[in-house]
C-alpha cells in the first residue's frame, strides 16, 4: 500500500488537504507558492511510503495550478539523500502525470534532490572535531533558527583572497546548496585563504517549503538586501560587514536545462574565470547571464557588498536537469578550483 506524508520540515505541500487519493495507488498533489510568482514556483516535496514487500507502480498527478513553465515540470524524482531516479511526466494543461515505480520502504517525491536543514548537522559535527573547519552562528531568522557559516582561516594568505560563498536564498534552489557543499569540501583539503561558507541562507524558507521567500509575505533575500528589516537579511548584511569578502560566490539553482547562469560585478574577473572554467569537464553547458557592473545602486546584497567593501560578486545558477548530486557538487568544486588557479 502506498501512503503520502506532508507533515514534516520542508514539505510542499504541507497540508494533508493538498493530497487526494484518486485510485488505489494514484494521488493528486497540489504544490503551493507563497507569493504566486511563476518564476519560482518549482517546489515539490512529499514523503512516499510503500509498505508492501514488492515494488508498486504508482501514479502521481502533480497539479501546479497554472500552465506557465510546464515544460520545466515534465518529470519527477523519487529517492532520498544523494540517490534519485528520474521519471518522465506527461503534461496535461497544468498537471504533470507521472508513472513511478516505488520500491518497498520510505522515499521522497520531489522536483529536485533535497537539501534540508538536517544536512547542516553533519557539517557542525565536522566543525566540532579537530581540524581547520569551524562553525559560527551569524544570526537568527525571524522564526529563531540559526544561520550557520562554516569557515576556514589562513594567516599566510595574501591580501585580496577572502572568499565568501552563500547559497540557498531561494528555498527551491537546492542546486546552490549542493554546489556550495562541493566547494567547501574542496576548500577544506587546502586552507590557503580565509573562507566563509553559508550553505543555507534562508533556513525559515527551507523549513517551510517555500519557493522564494523567507515566509509568506517575507523577504526575497538577495533582491531586498539593502533595506529589508527581515532578521535573516540583516544577519547576512552583518556577515558581509564582518567578513568583508574580496570575492563573493552567490550560488543558485534554476530550471533552464541547457544553460547555466553567470552574472557578475567585475567583468575582468568574470572573463578570466570563464576561461578557466572551460577547462572543467563538469561545467558542461552554455552560459546565460548579465554584466551588472554598470548598473546603479540596487536593493541587492551583492550591490551592498560592492558599495561597502569593494566585493566582486559572481552569481551562478545551476540547473538540475540530467545531473546527479555528485555532478552538482563537482561543479561547485570546479568553480573554487578555477578561482584558486587565478590566485583568487
């Protein structure tokens, strides 16, 4: 027998009334968006349990309630932790209909591999052990959750090499967290510069299953960074003021399938980094992005960092389609390796 659960941290939808059994092993699931912005309406996460001893062929009708961007929702994933399997879905108006083979046991049904707050516990344990990595709480969210920065110190590093990495402003964009984790794994092998990494910048949004904001009616963190009084945004500003990164990697996910995003505030740095990234087998897609250096003052965290500390920001967005967790981690490692070859 197949059952669906929604009452857990990070679920979307989060209420049992958004899941309807329409057959013995068939369900209609209605994900929600906290603000209705179609550009970010890609959050889906429910628990799926098969209590029988054999695999069951189940049908899931994911009702997104609008037809825009349905070409990006023509599949689902079933899995857990780092292991996921893709299943195609037939698009019928605003509904994606997927036939999914559910093995015995407990699984998650999602649109992306999941990266929840529970993954931070392993990094905290690693930071508590003897070694170069430390964990620091930079502040608390509006709902009282800690925001953690994982840091590496290097007294021998030359000036201009302070590297900040931040991911997961937008909760659905789990690729950002996995890429940041891959970067942190690579950096811990050789602590040759001061590094501060925030794997989840928006813990409330992640815990609440949001698509974009910290909460319904909450902040869109990277785009309201200069003036928002949201506690999480204020904590990020404080982190920038204290750490004062020379280079800031802002890591996102998105739904483009054949392009990765790359925008920047320093054209020369970005041009050299692109040349270095062409050497990486893991960066396998064309670039789509913008030169932000000529734009005036904006209500963004990267512009806040540029104006106050001269920080050069590199804003990446990575798509999941056709990629594994290992691949996205390797992408993050590849970006910081390229910066290292440049002496940054």
